[in-house]
């Protein structure tokens, strides 16, 4: 992972590179940011840069032996610790050990913005409780006690340190405070407030903010992931999460706003047969496509509220969708109706994520929206 492979976030990259070049890099860094941010990617880019054999002014070279190994996450001086089911970590050296690093490498290389649920699904852990155990902490200490294989930094990257068992966190306190020379701890967290104060006090915080809409859109267009029109629609729906953006890119289509428009017209007319037909169609598509339609609806409602408040400058939707939003917001909606439909969509999204029947959710939601749209008293 190189800094250049991370879209935007120039201010964070410059801060880290300056710290390295001026020899002010702390030995323990906590990369924290919201879900879908580049906190893991940024930590990996830093690890690549500090051990690069021919570092450039703003990035690692990407071509030396060290960079090539980091590109495959097989650098011998970089260790990884992450939450796994307790049954996979054994304190018995004679017991056959499970290879968990290979799945970790394939997961990170394919999903650098993934979350713990994605990691769980990737391995088929089937909802087992994940944590970083005391035995994992012992392995951290053992690994860092060895000398560097290639003469650079010894690095330990801990993904989701908030899942460390209390005994594990306490076990690494000493080495975290007084590590061997040229040792780096890189912690990657979404919820740093859940870490022990004793851990927090020993780290330097690096906030990795959510992506801006333009950063997501430009990245998707430059990488050929989606068309400019689709990228313009995906970016505001992702709400700063690159993970969400990639999932939407697999499912979202340029006509999603059109689908939502047609749906609202059917609801307004209380056309029962078309509602039932749409419910069948909705249930036949996969969950990410279902969520994408609901997210489109939430975005349209947000934009409609901005339009009614004459805050056009804050609107984020593509110009091609503005005509519908303007008509919908000014002719069919009031502020109260927008709020009520927004709540209904949010509730439906919540139940959809928890695997309730998609057909029942869509039918009930459609009837609820129809009641709101047709109510002349709000």
C-alpha cells in the first residue's frame, strides 16, 4: 500500500511524511477514523514508507524489495494482530497452529476499507465472538523481541485494538511504553474511546477523516470503477465511507433515482397492484441493491429538505436529478412529510439489515409512505 493509492487525504499524508523526515515519528501511533475511512490503508502506507529502501519525497518508491514485500503483506519485519475467535489461538506450542495470516492478507488486499463484519464473513466465522487474546499479546511480545530481519523498523500493526481482552492490553503495556529500538506500533481503530486509558496515553493519535464526496467521485472515475454519472450518484450516498462506495458501485445504477421517483408516484396514487408488483421485484434483487434504493431515497429526501429551505448551495446530487427533486420537494412534500418519510425509510433500512422479509418491508413501507403523501393535514 502506497500513500498515492489512497484517494485524497493530502493533509494526513503530509503530516506523517513530515514526521518521518524530521525524525519526529512517535513509536506508537493510533490511526482512528470512522468506518470506511482509510485508517488501515494509511497505517500500511506508513509501514511501507519507513522501510522503503529508496524513499521519494512524498511516497515510497513501490519498486524495491521492501515495497514489493509490503505490497503482498509478506514483509518479515511487519507483524499483524487482529480479532479472531478464541479457539484459533492456542498457548500450546506443540498444538498444530491454524494459518490465519493467509486469510488476513487476502482480505486486506481485496478489501482495505473493510470492517469487522466483512472479516467475519470472509472467513466464515459464523458470528463467533472475536477478540485479541492474552495469548495473542504474548505473541506480540515474542515477535518484537526478535531482531529485524532486514535492518529496518520492526513493526506491529494491531487492527481493532478495542477488541483486546483486558489481560491482553495490560500484557503489552510495558513493551508499548518502552519498545526495543526502531520498533513501531501501529494501531487501527474505529472506536478509540473503547480502548483502555493506559493504551491511549501511550499512543500518538492520527485522525483519518471520512472521505469527501469529490475524493470518492474522482477516485471512481480515474480508476474506471464507474462512469462519471454513476460516480456522482455514489459519492453522496456513501457519506464518506469508501467501503460503502465500493458496495454501492457493485449495485447502483444511474436509474436508481428514476426508480425512486416511479415508486413515489405509485405510493401517492395508492396503486395496490403496482405496489405489490414492486414488492416482488424488490425482494428478487440482492440486499446491497435493496439498500442502495433506500439510500437513494434518503438522499432525495435530504436534498428535498435543502431545496425547500432554499439552500441549493448545499445540495450534493447530480444536476440530472435536480428537476425531479425540485418538483417532488415543492409539489408533493412539506417539511413534516419529509421528516416522516425519512423516519420510515430509516426504520425499513434497519430491519432490512437485520434480515427481515424484504417483501414485507417494502410493502409495509410503501403503504406507510402513501399514508404520509396523501395526508392533506401535514
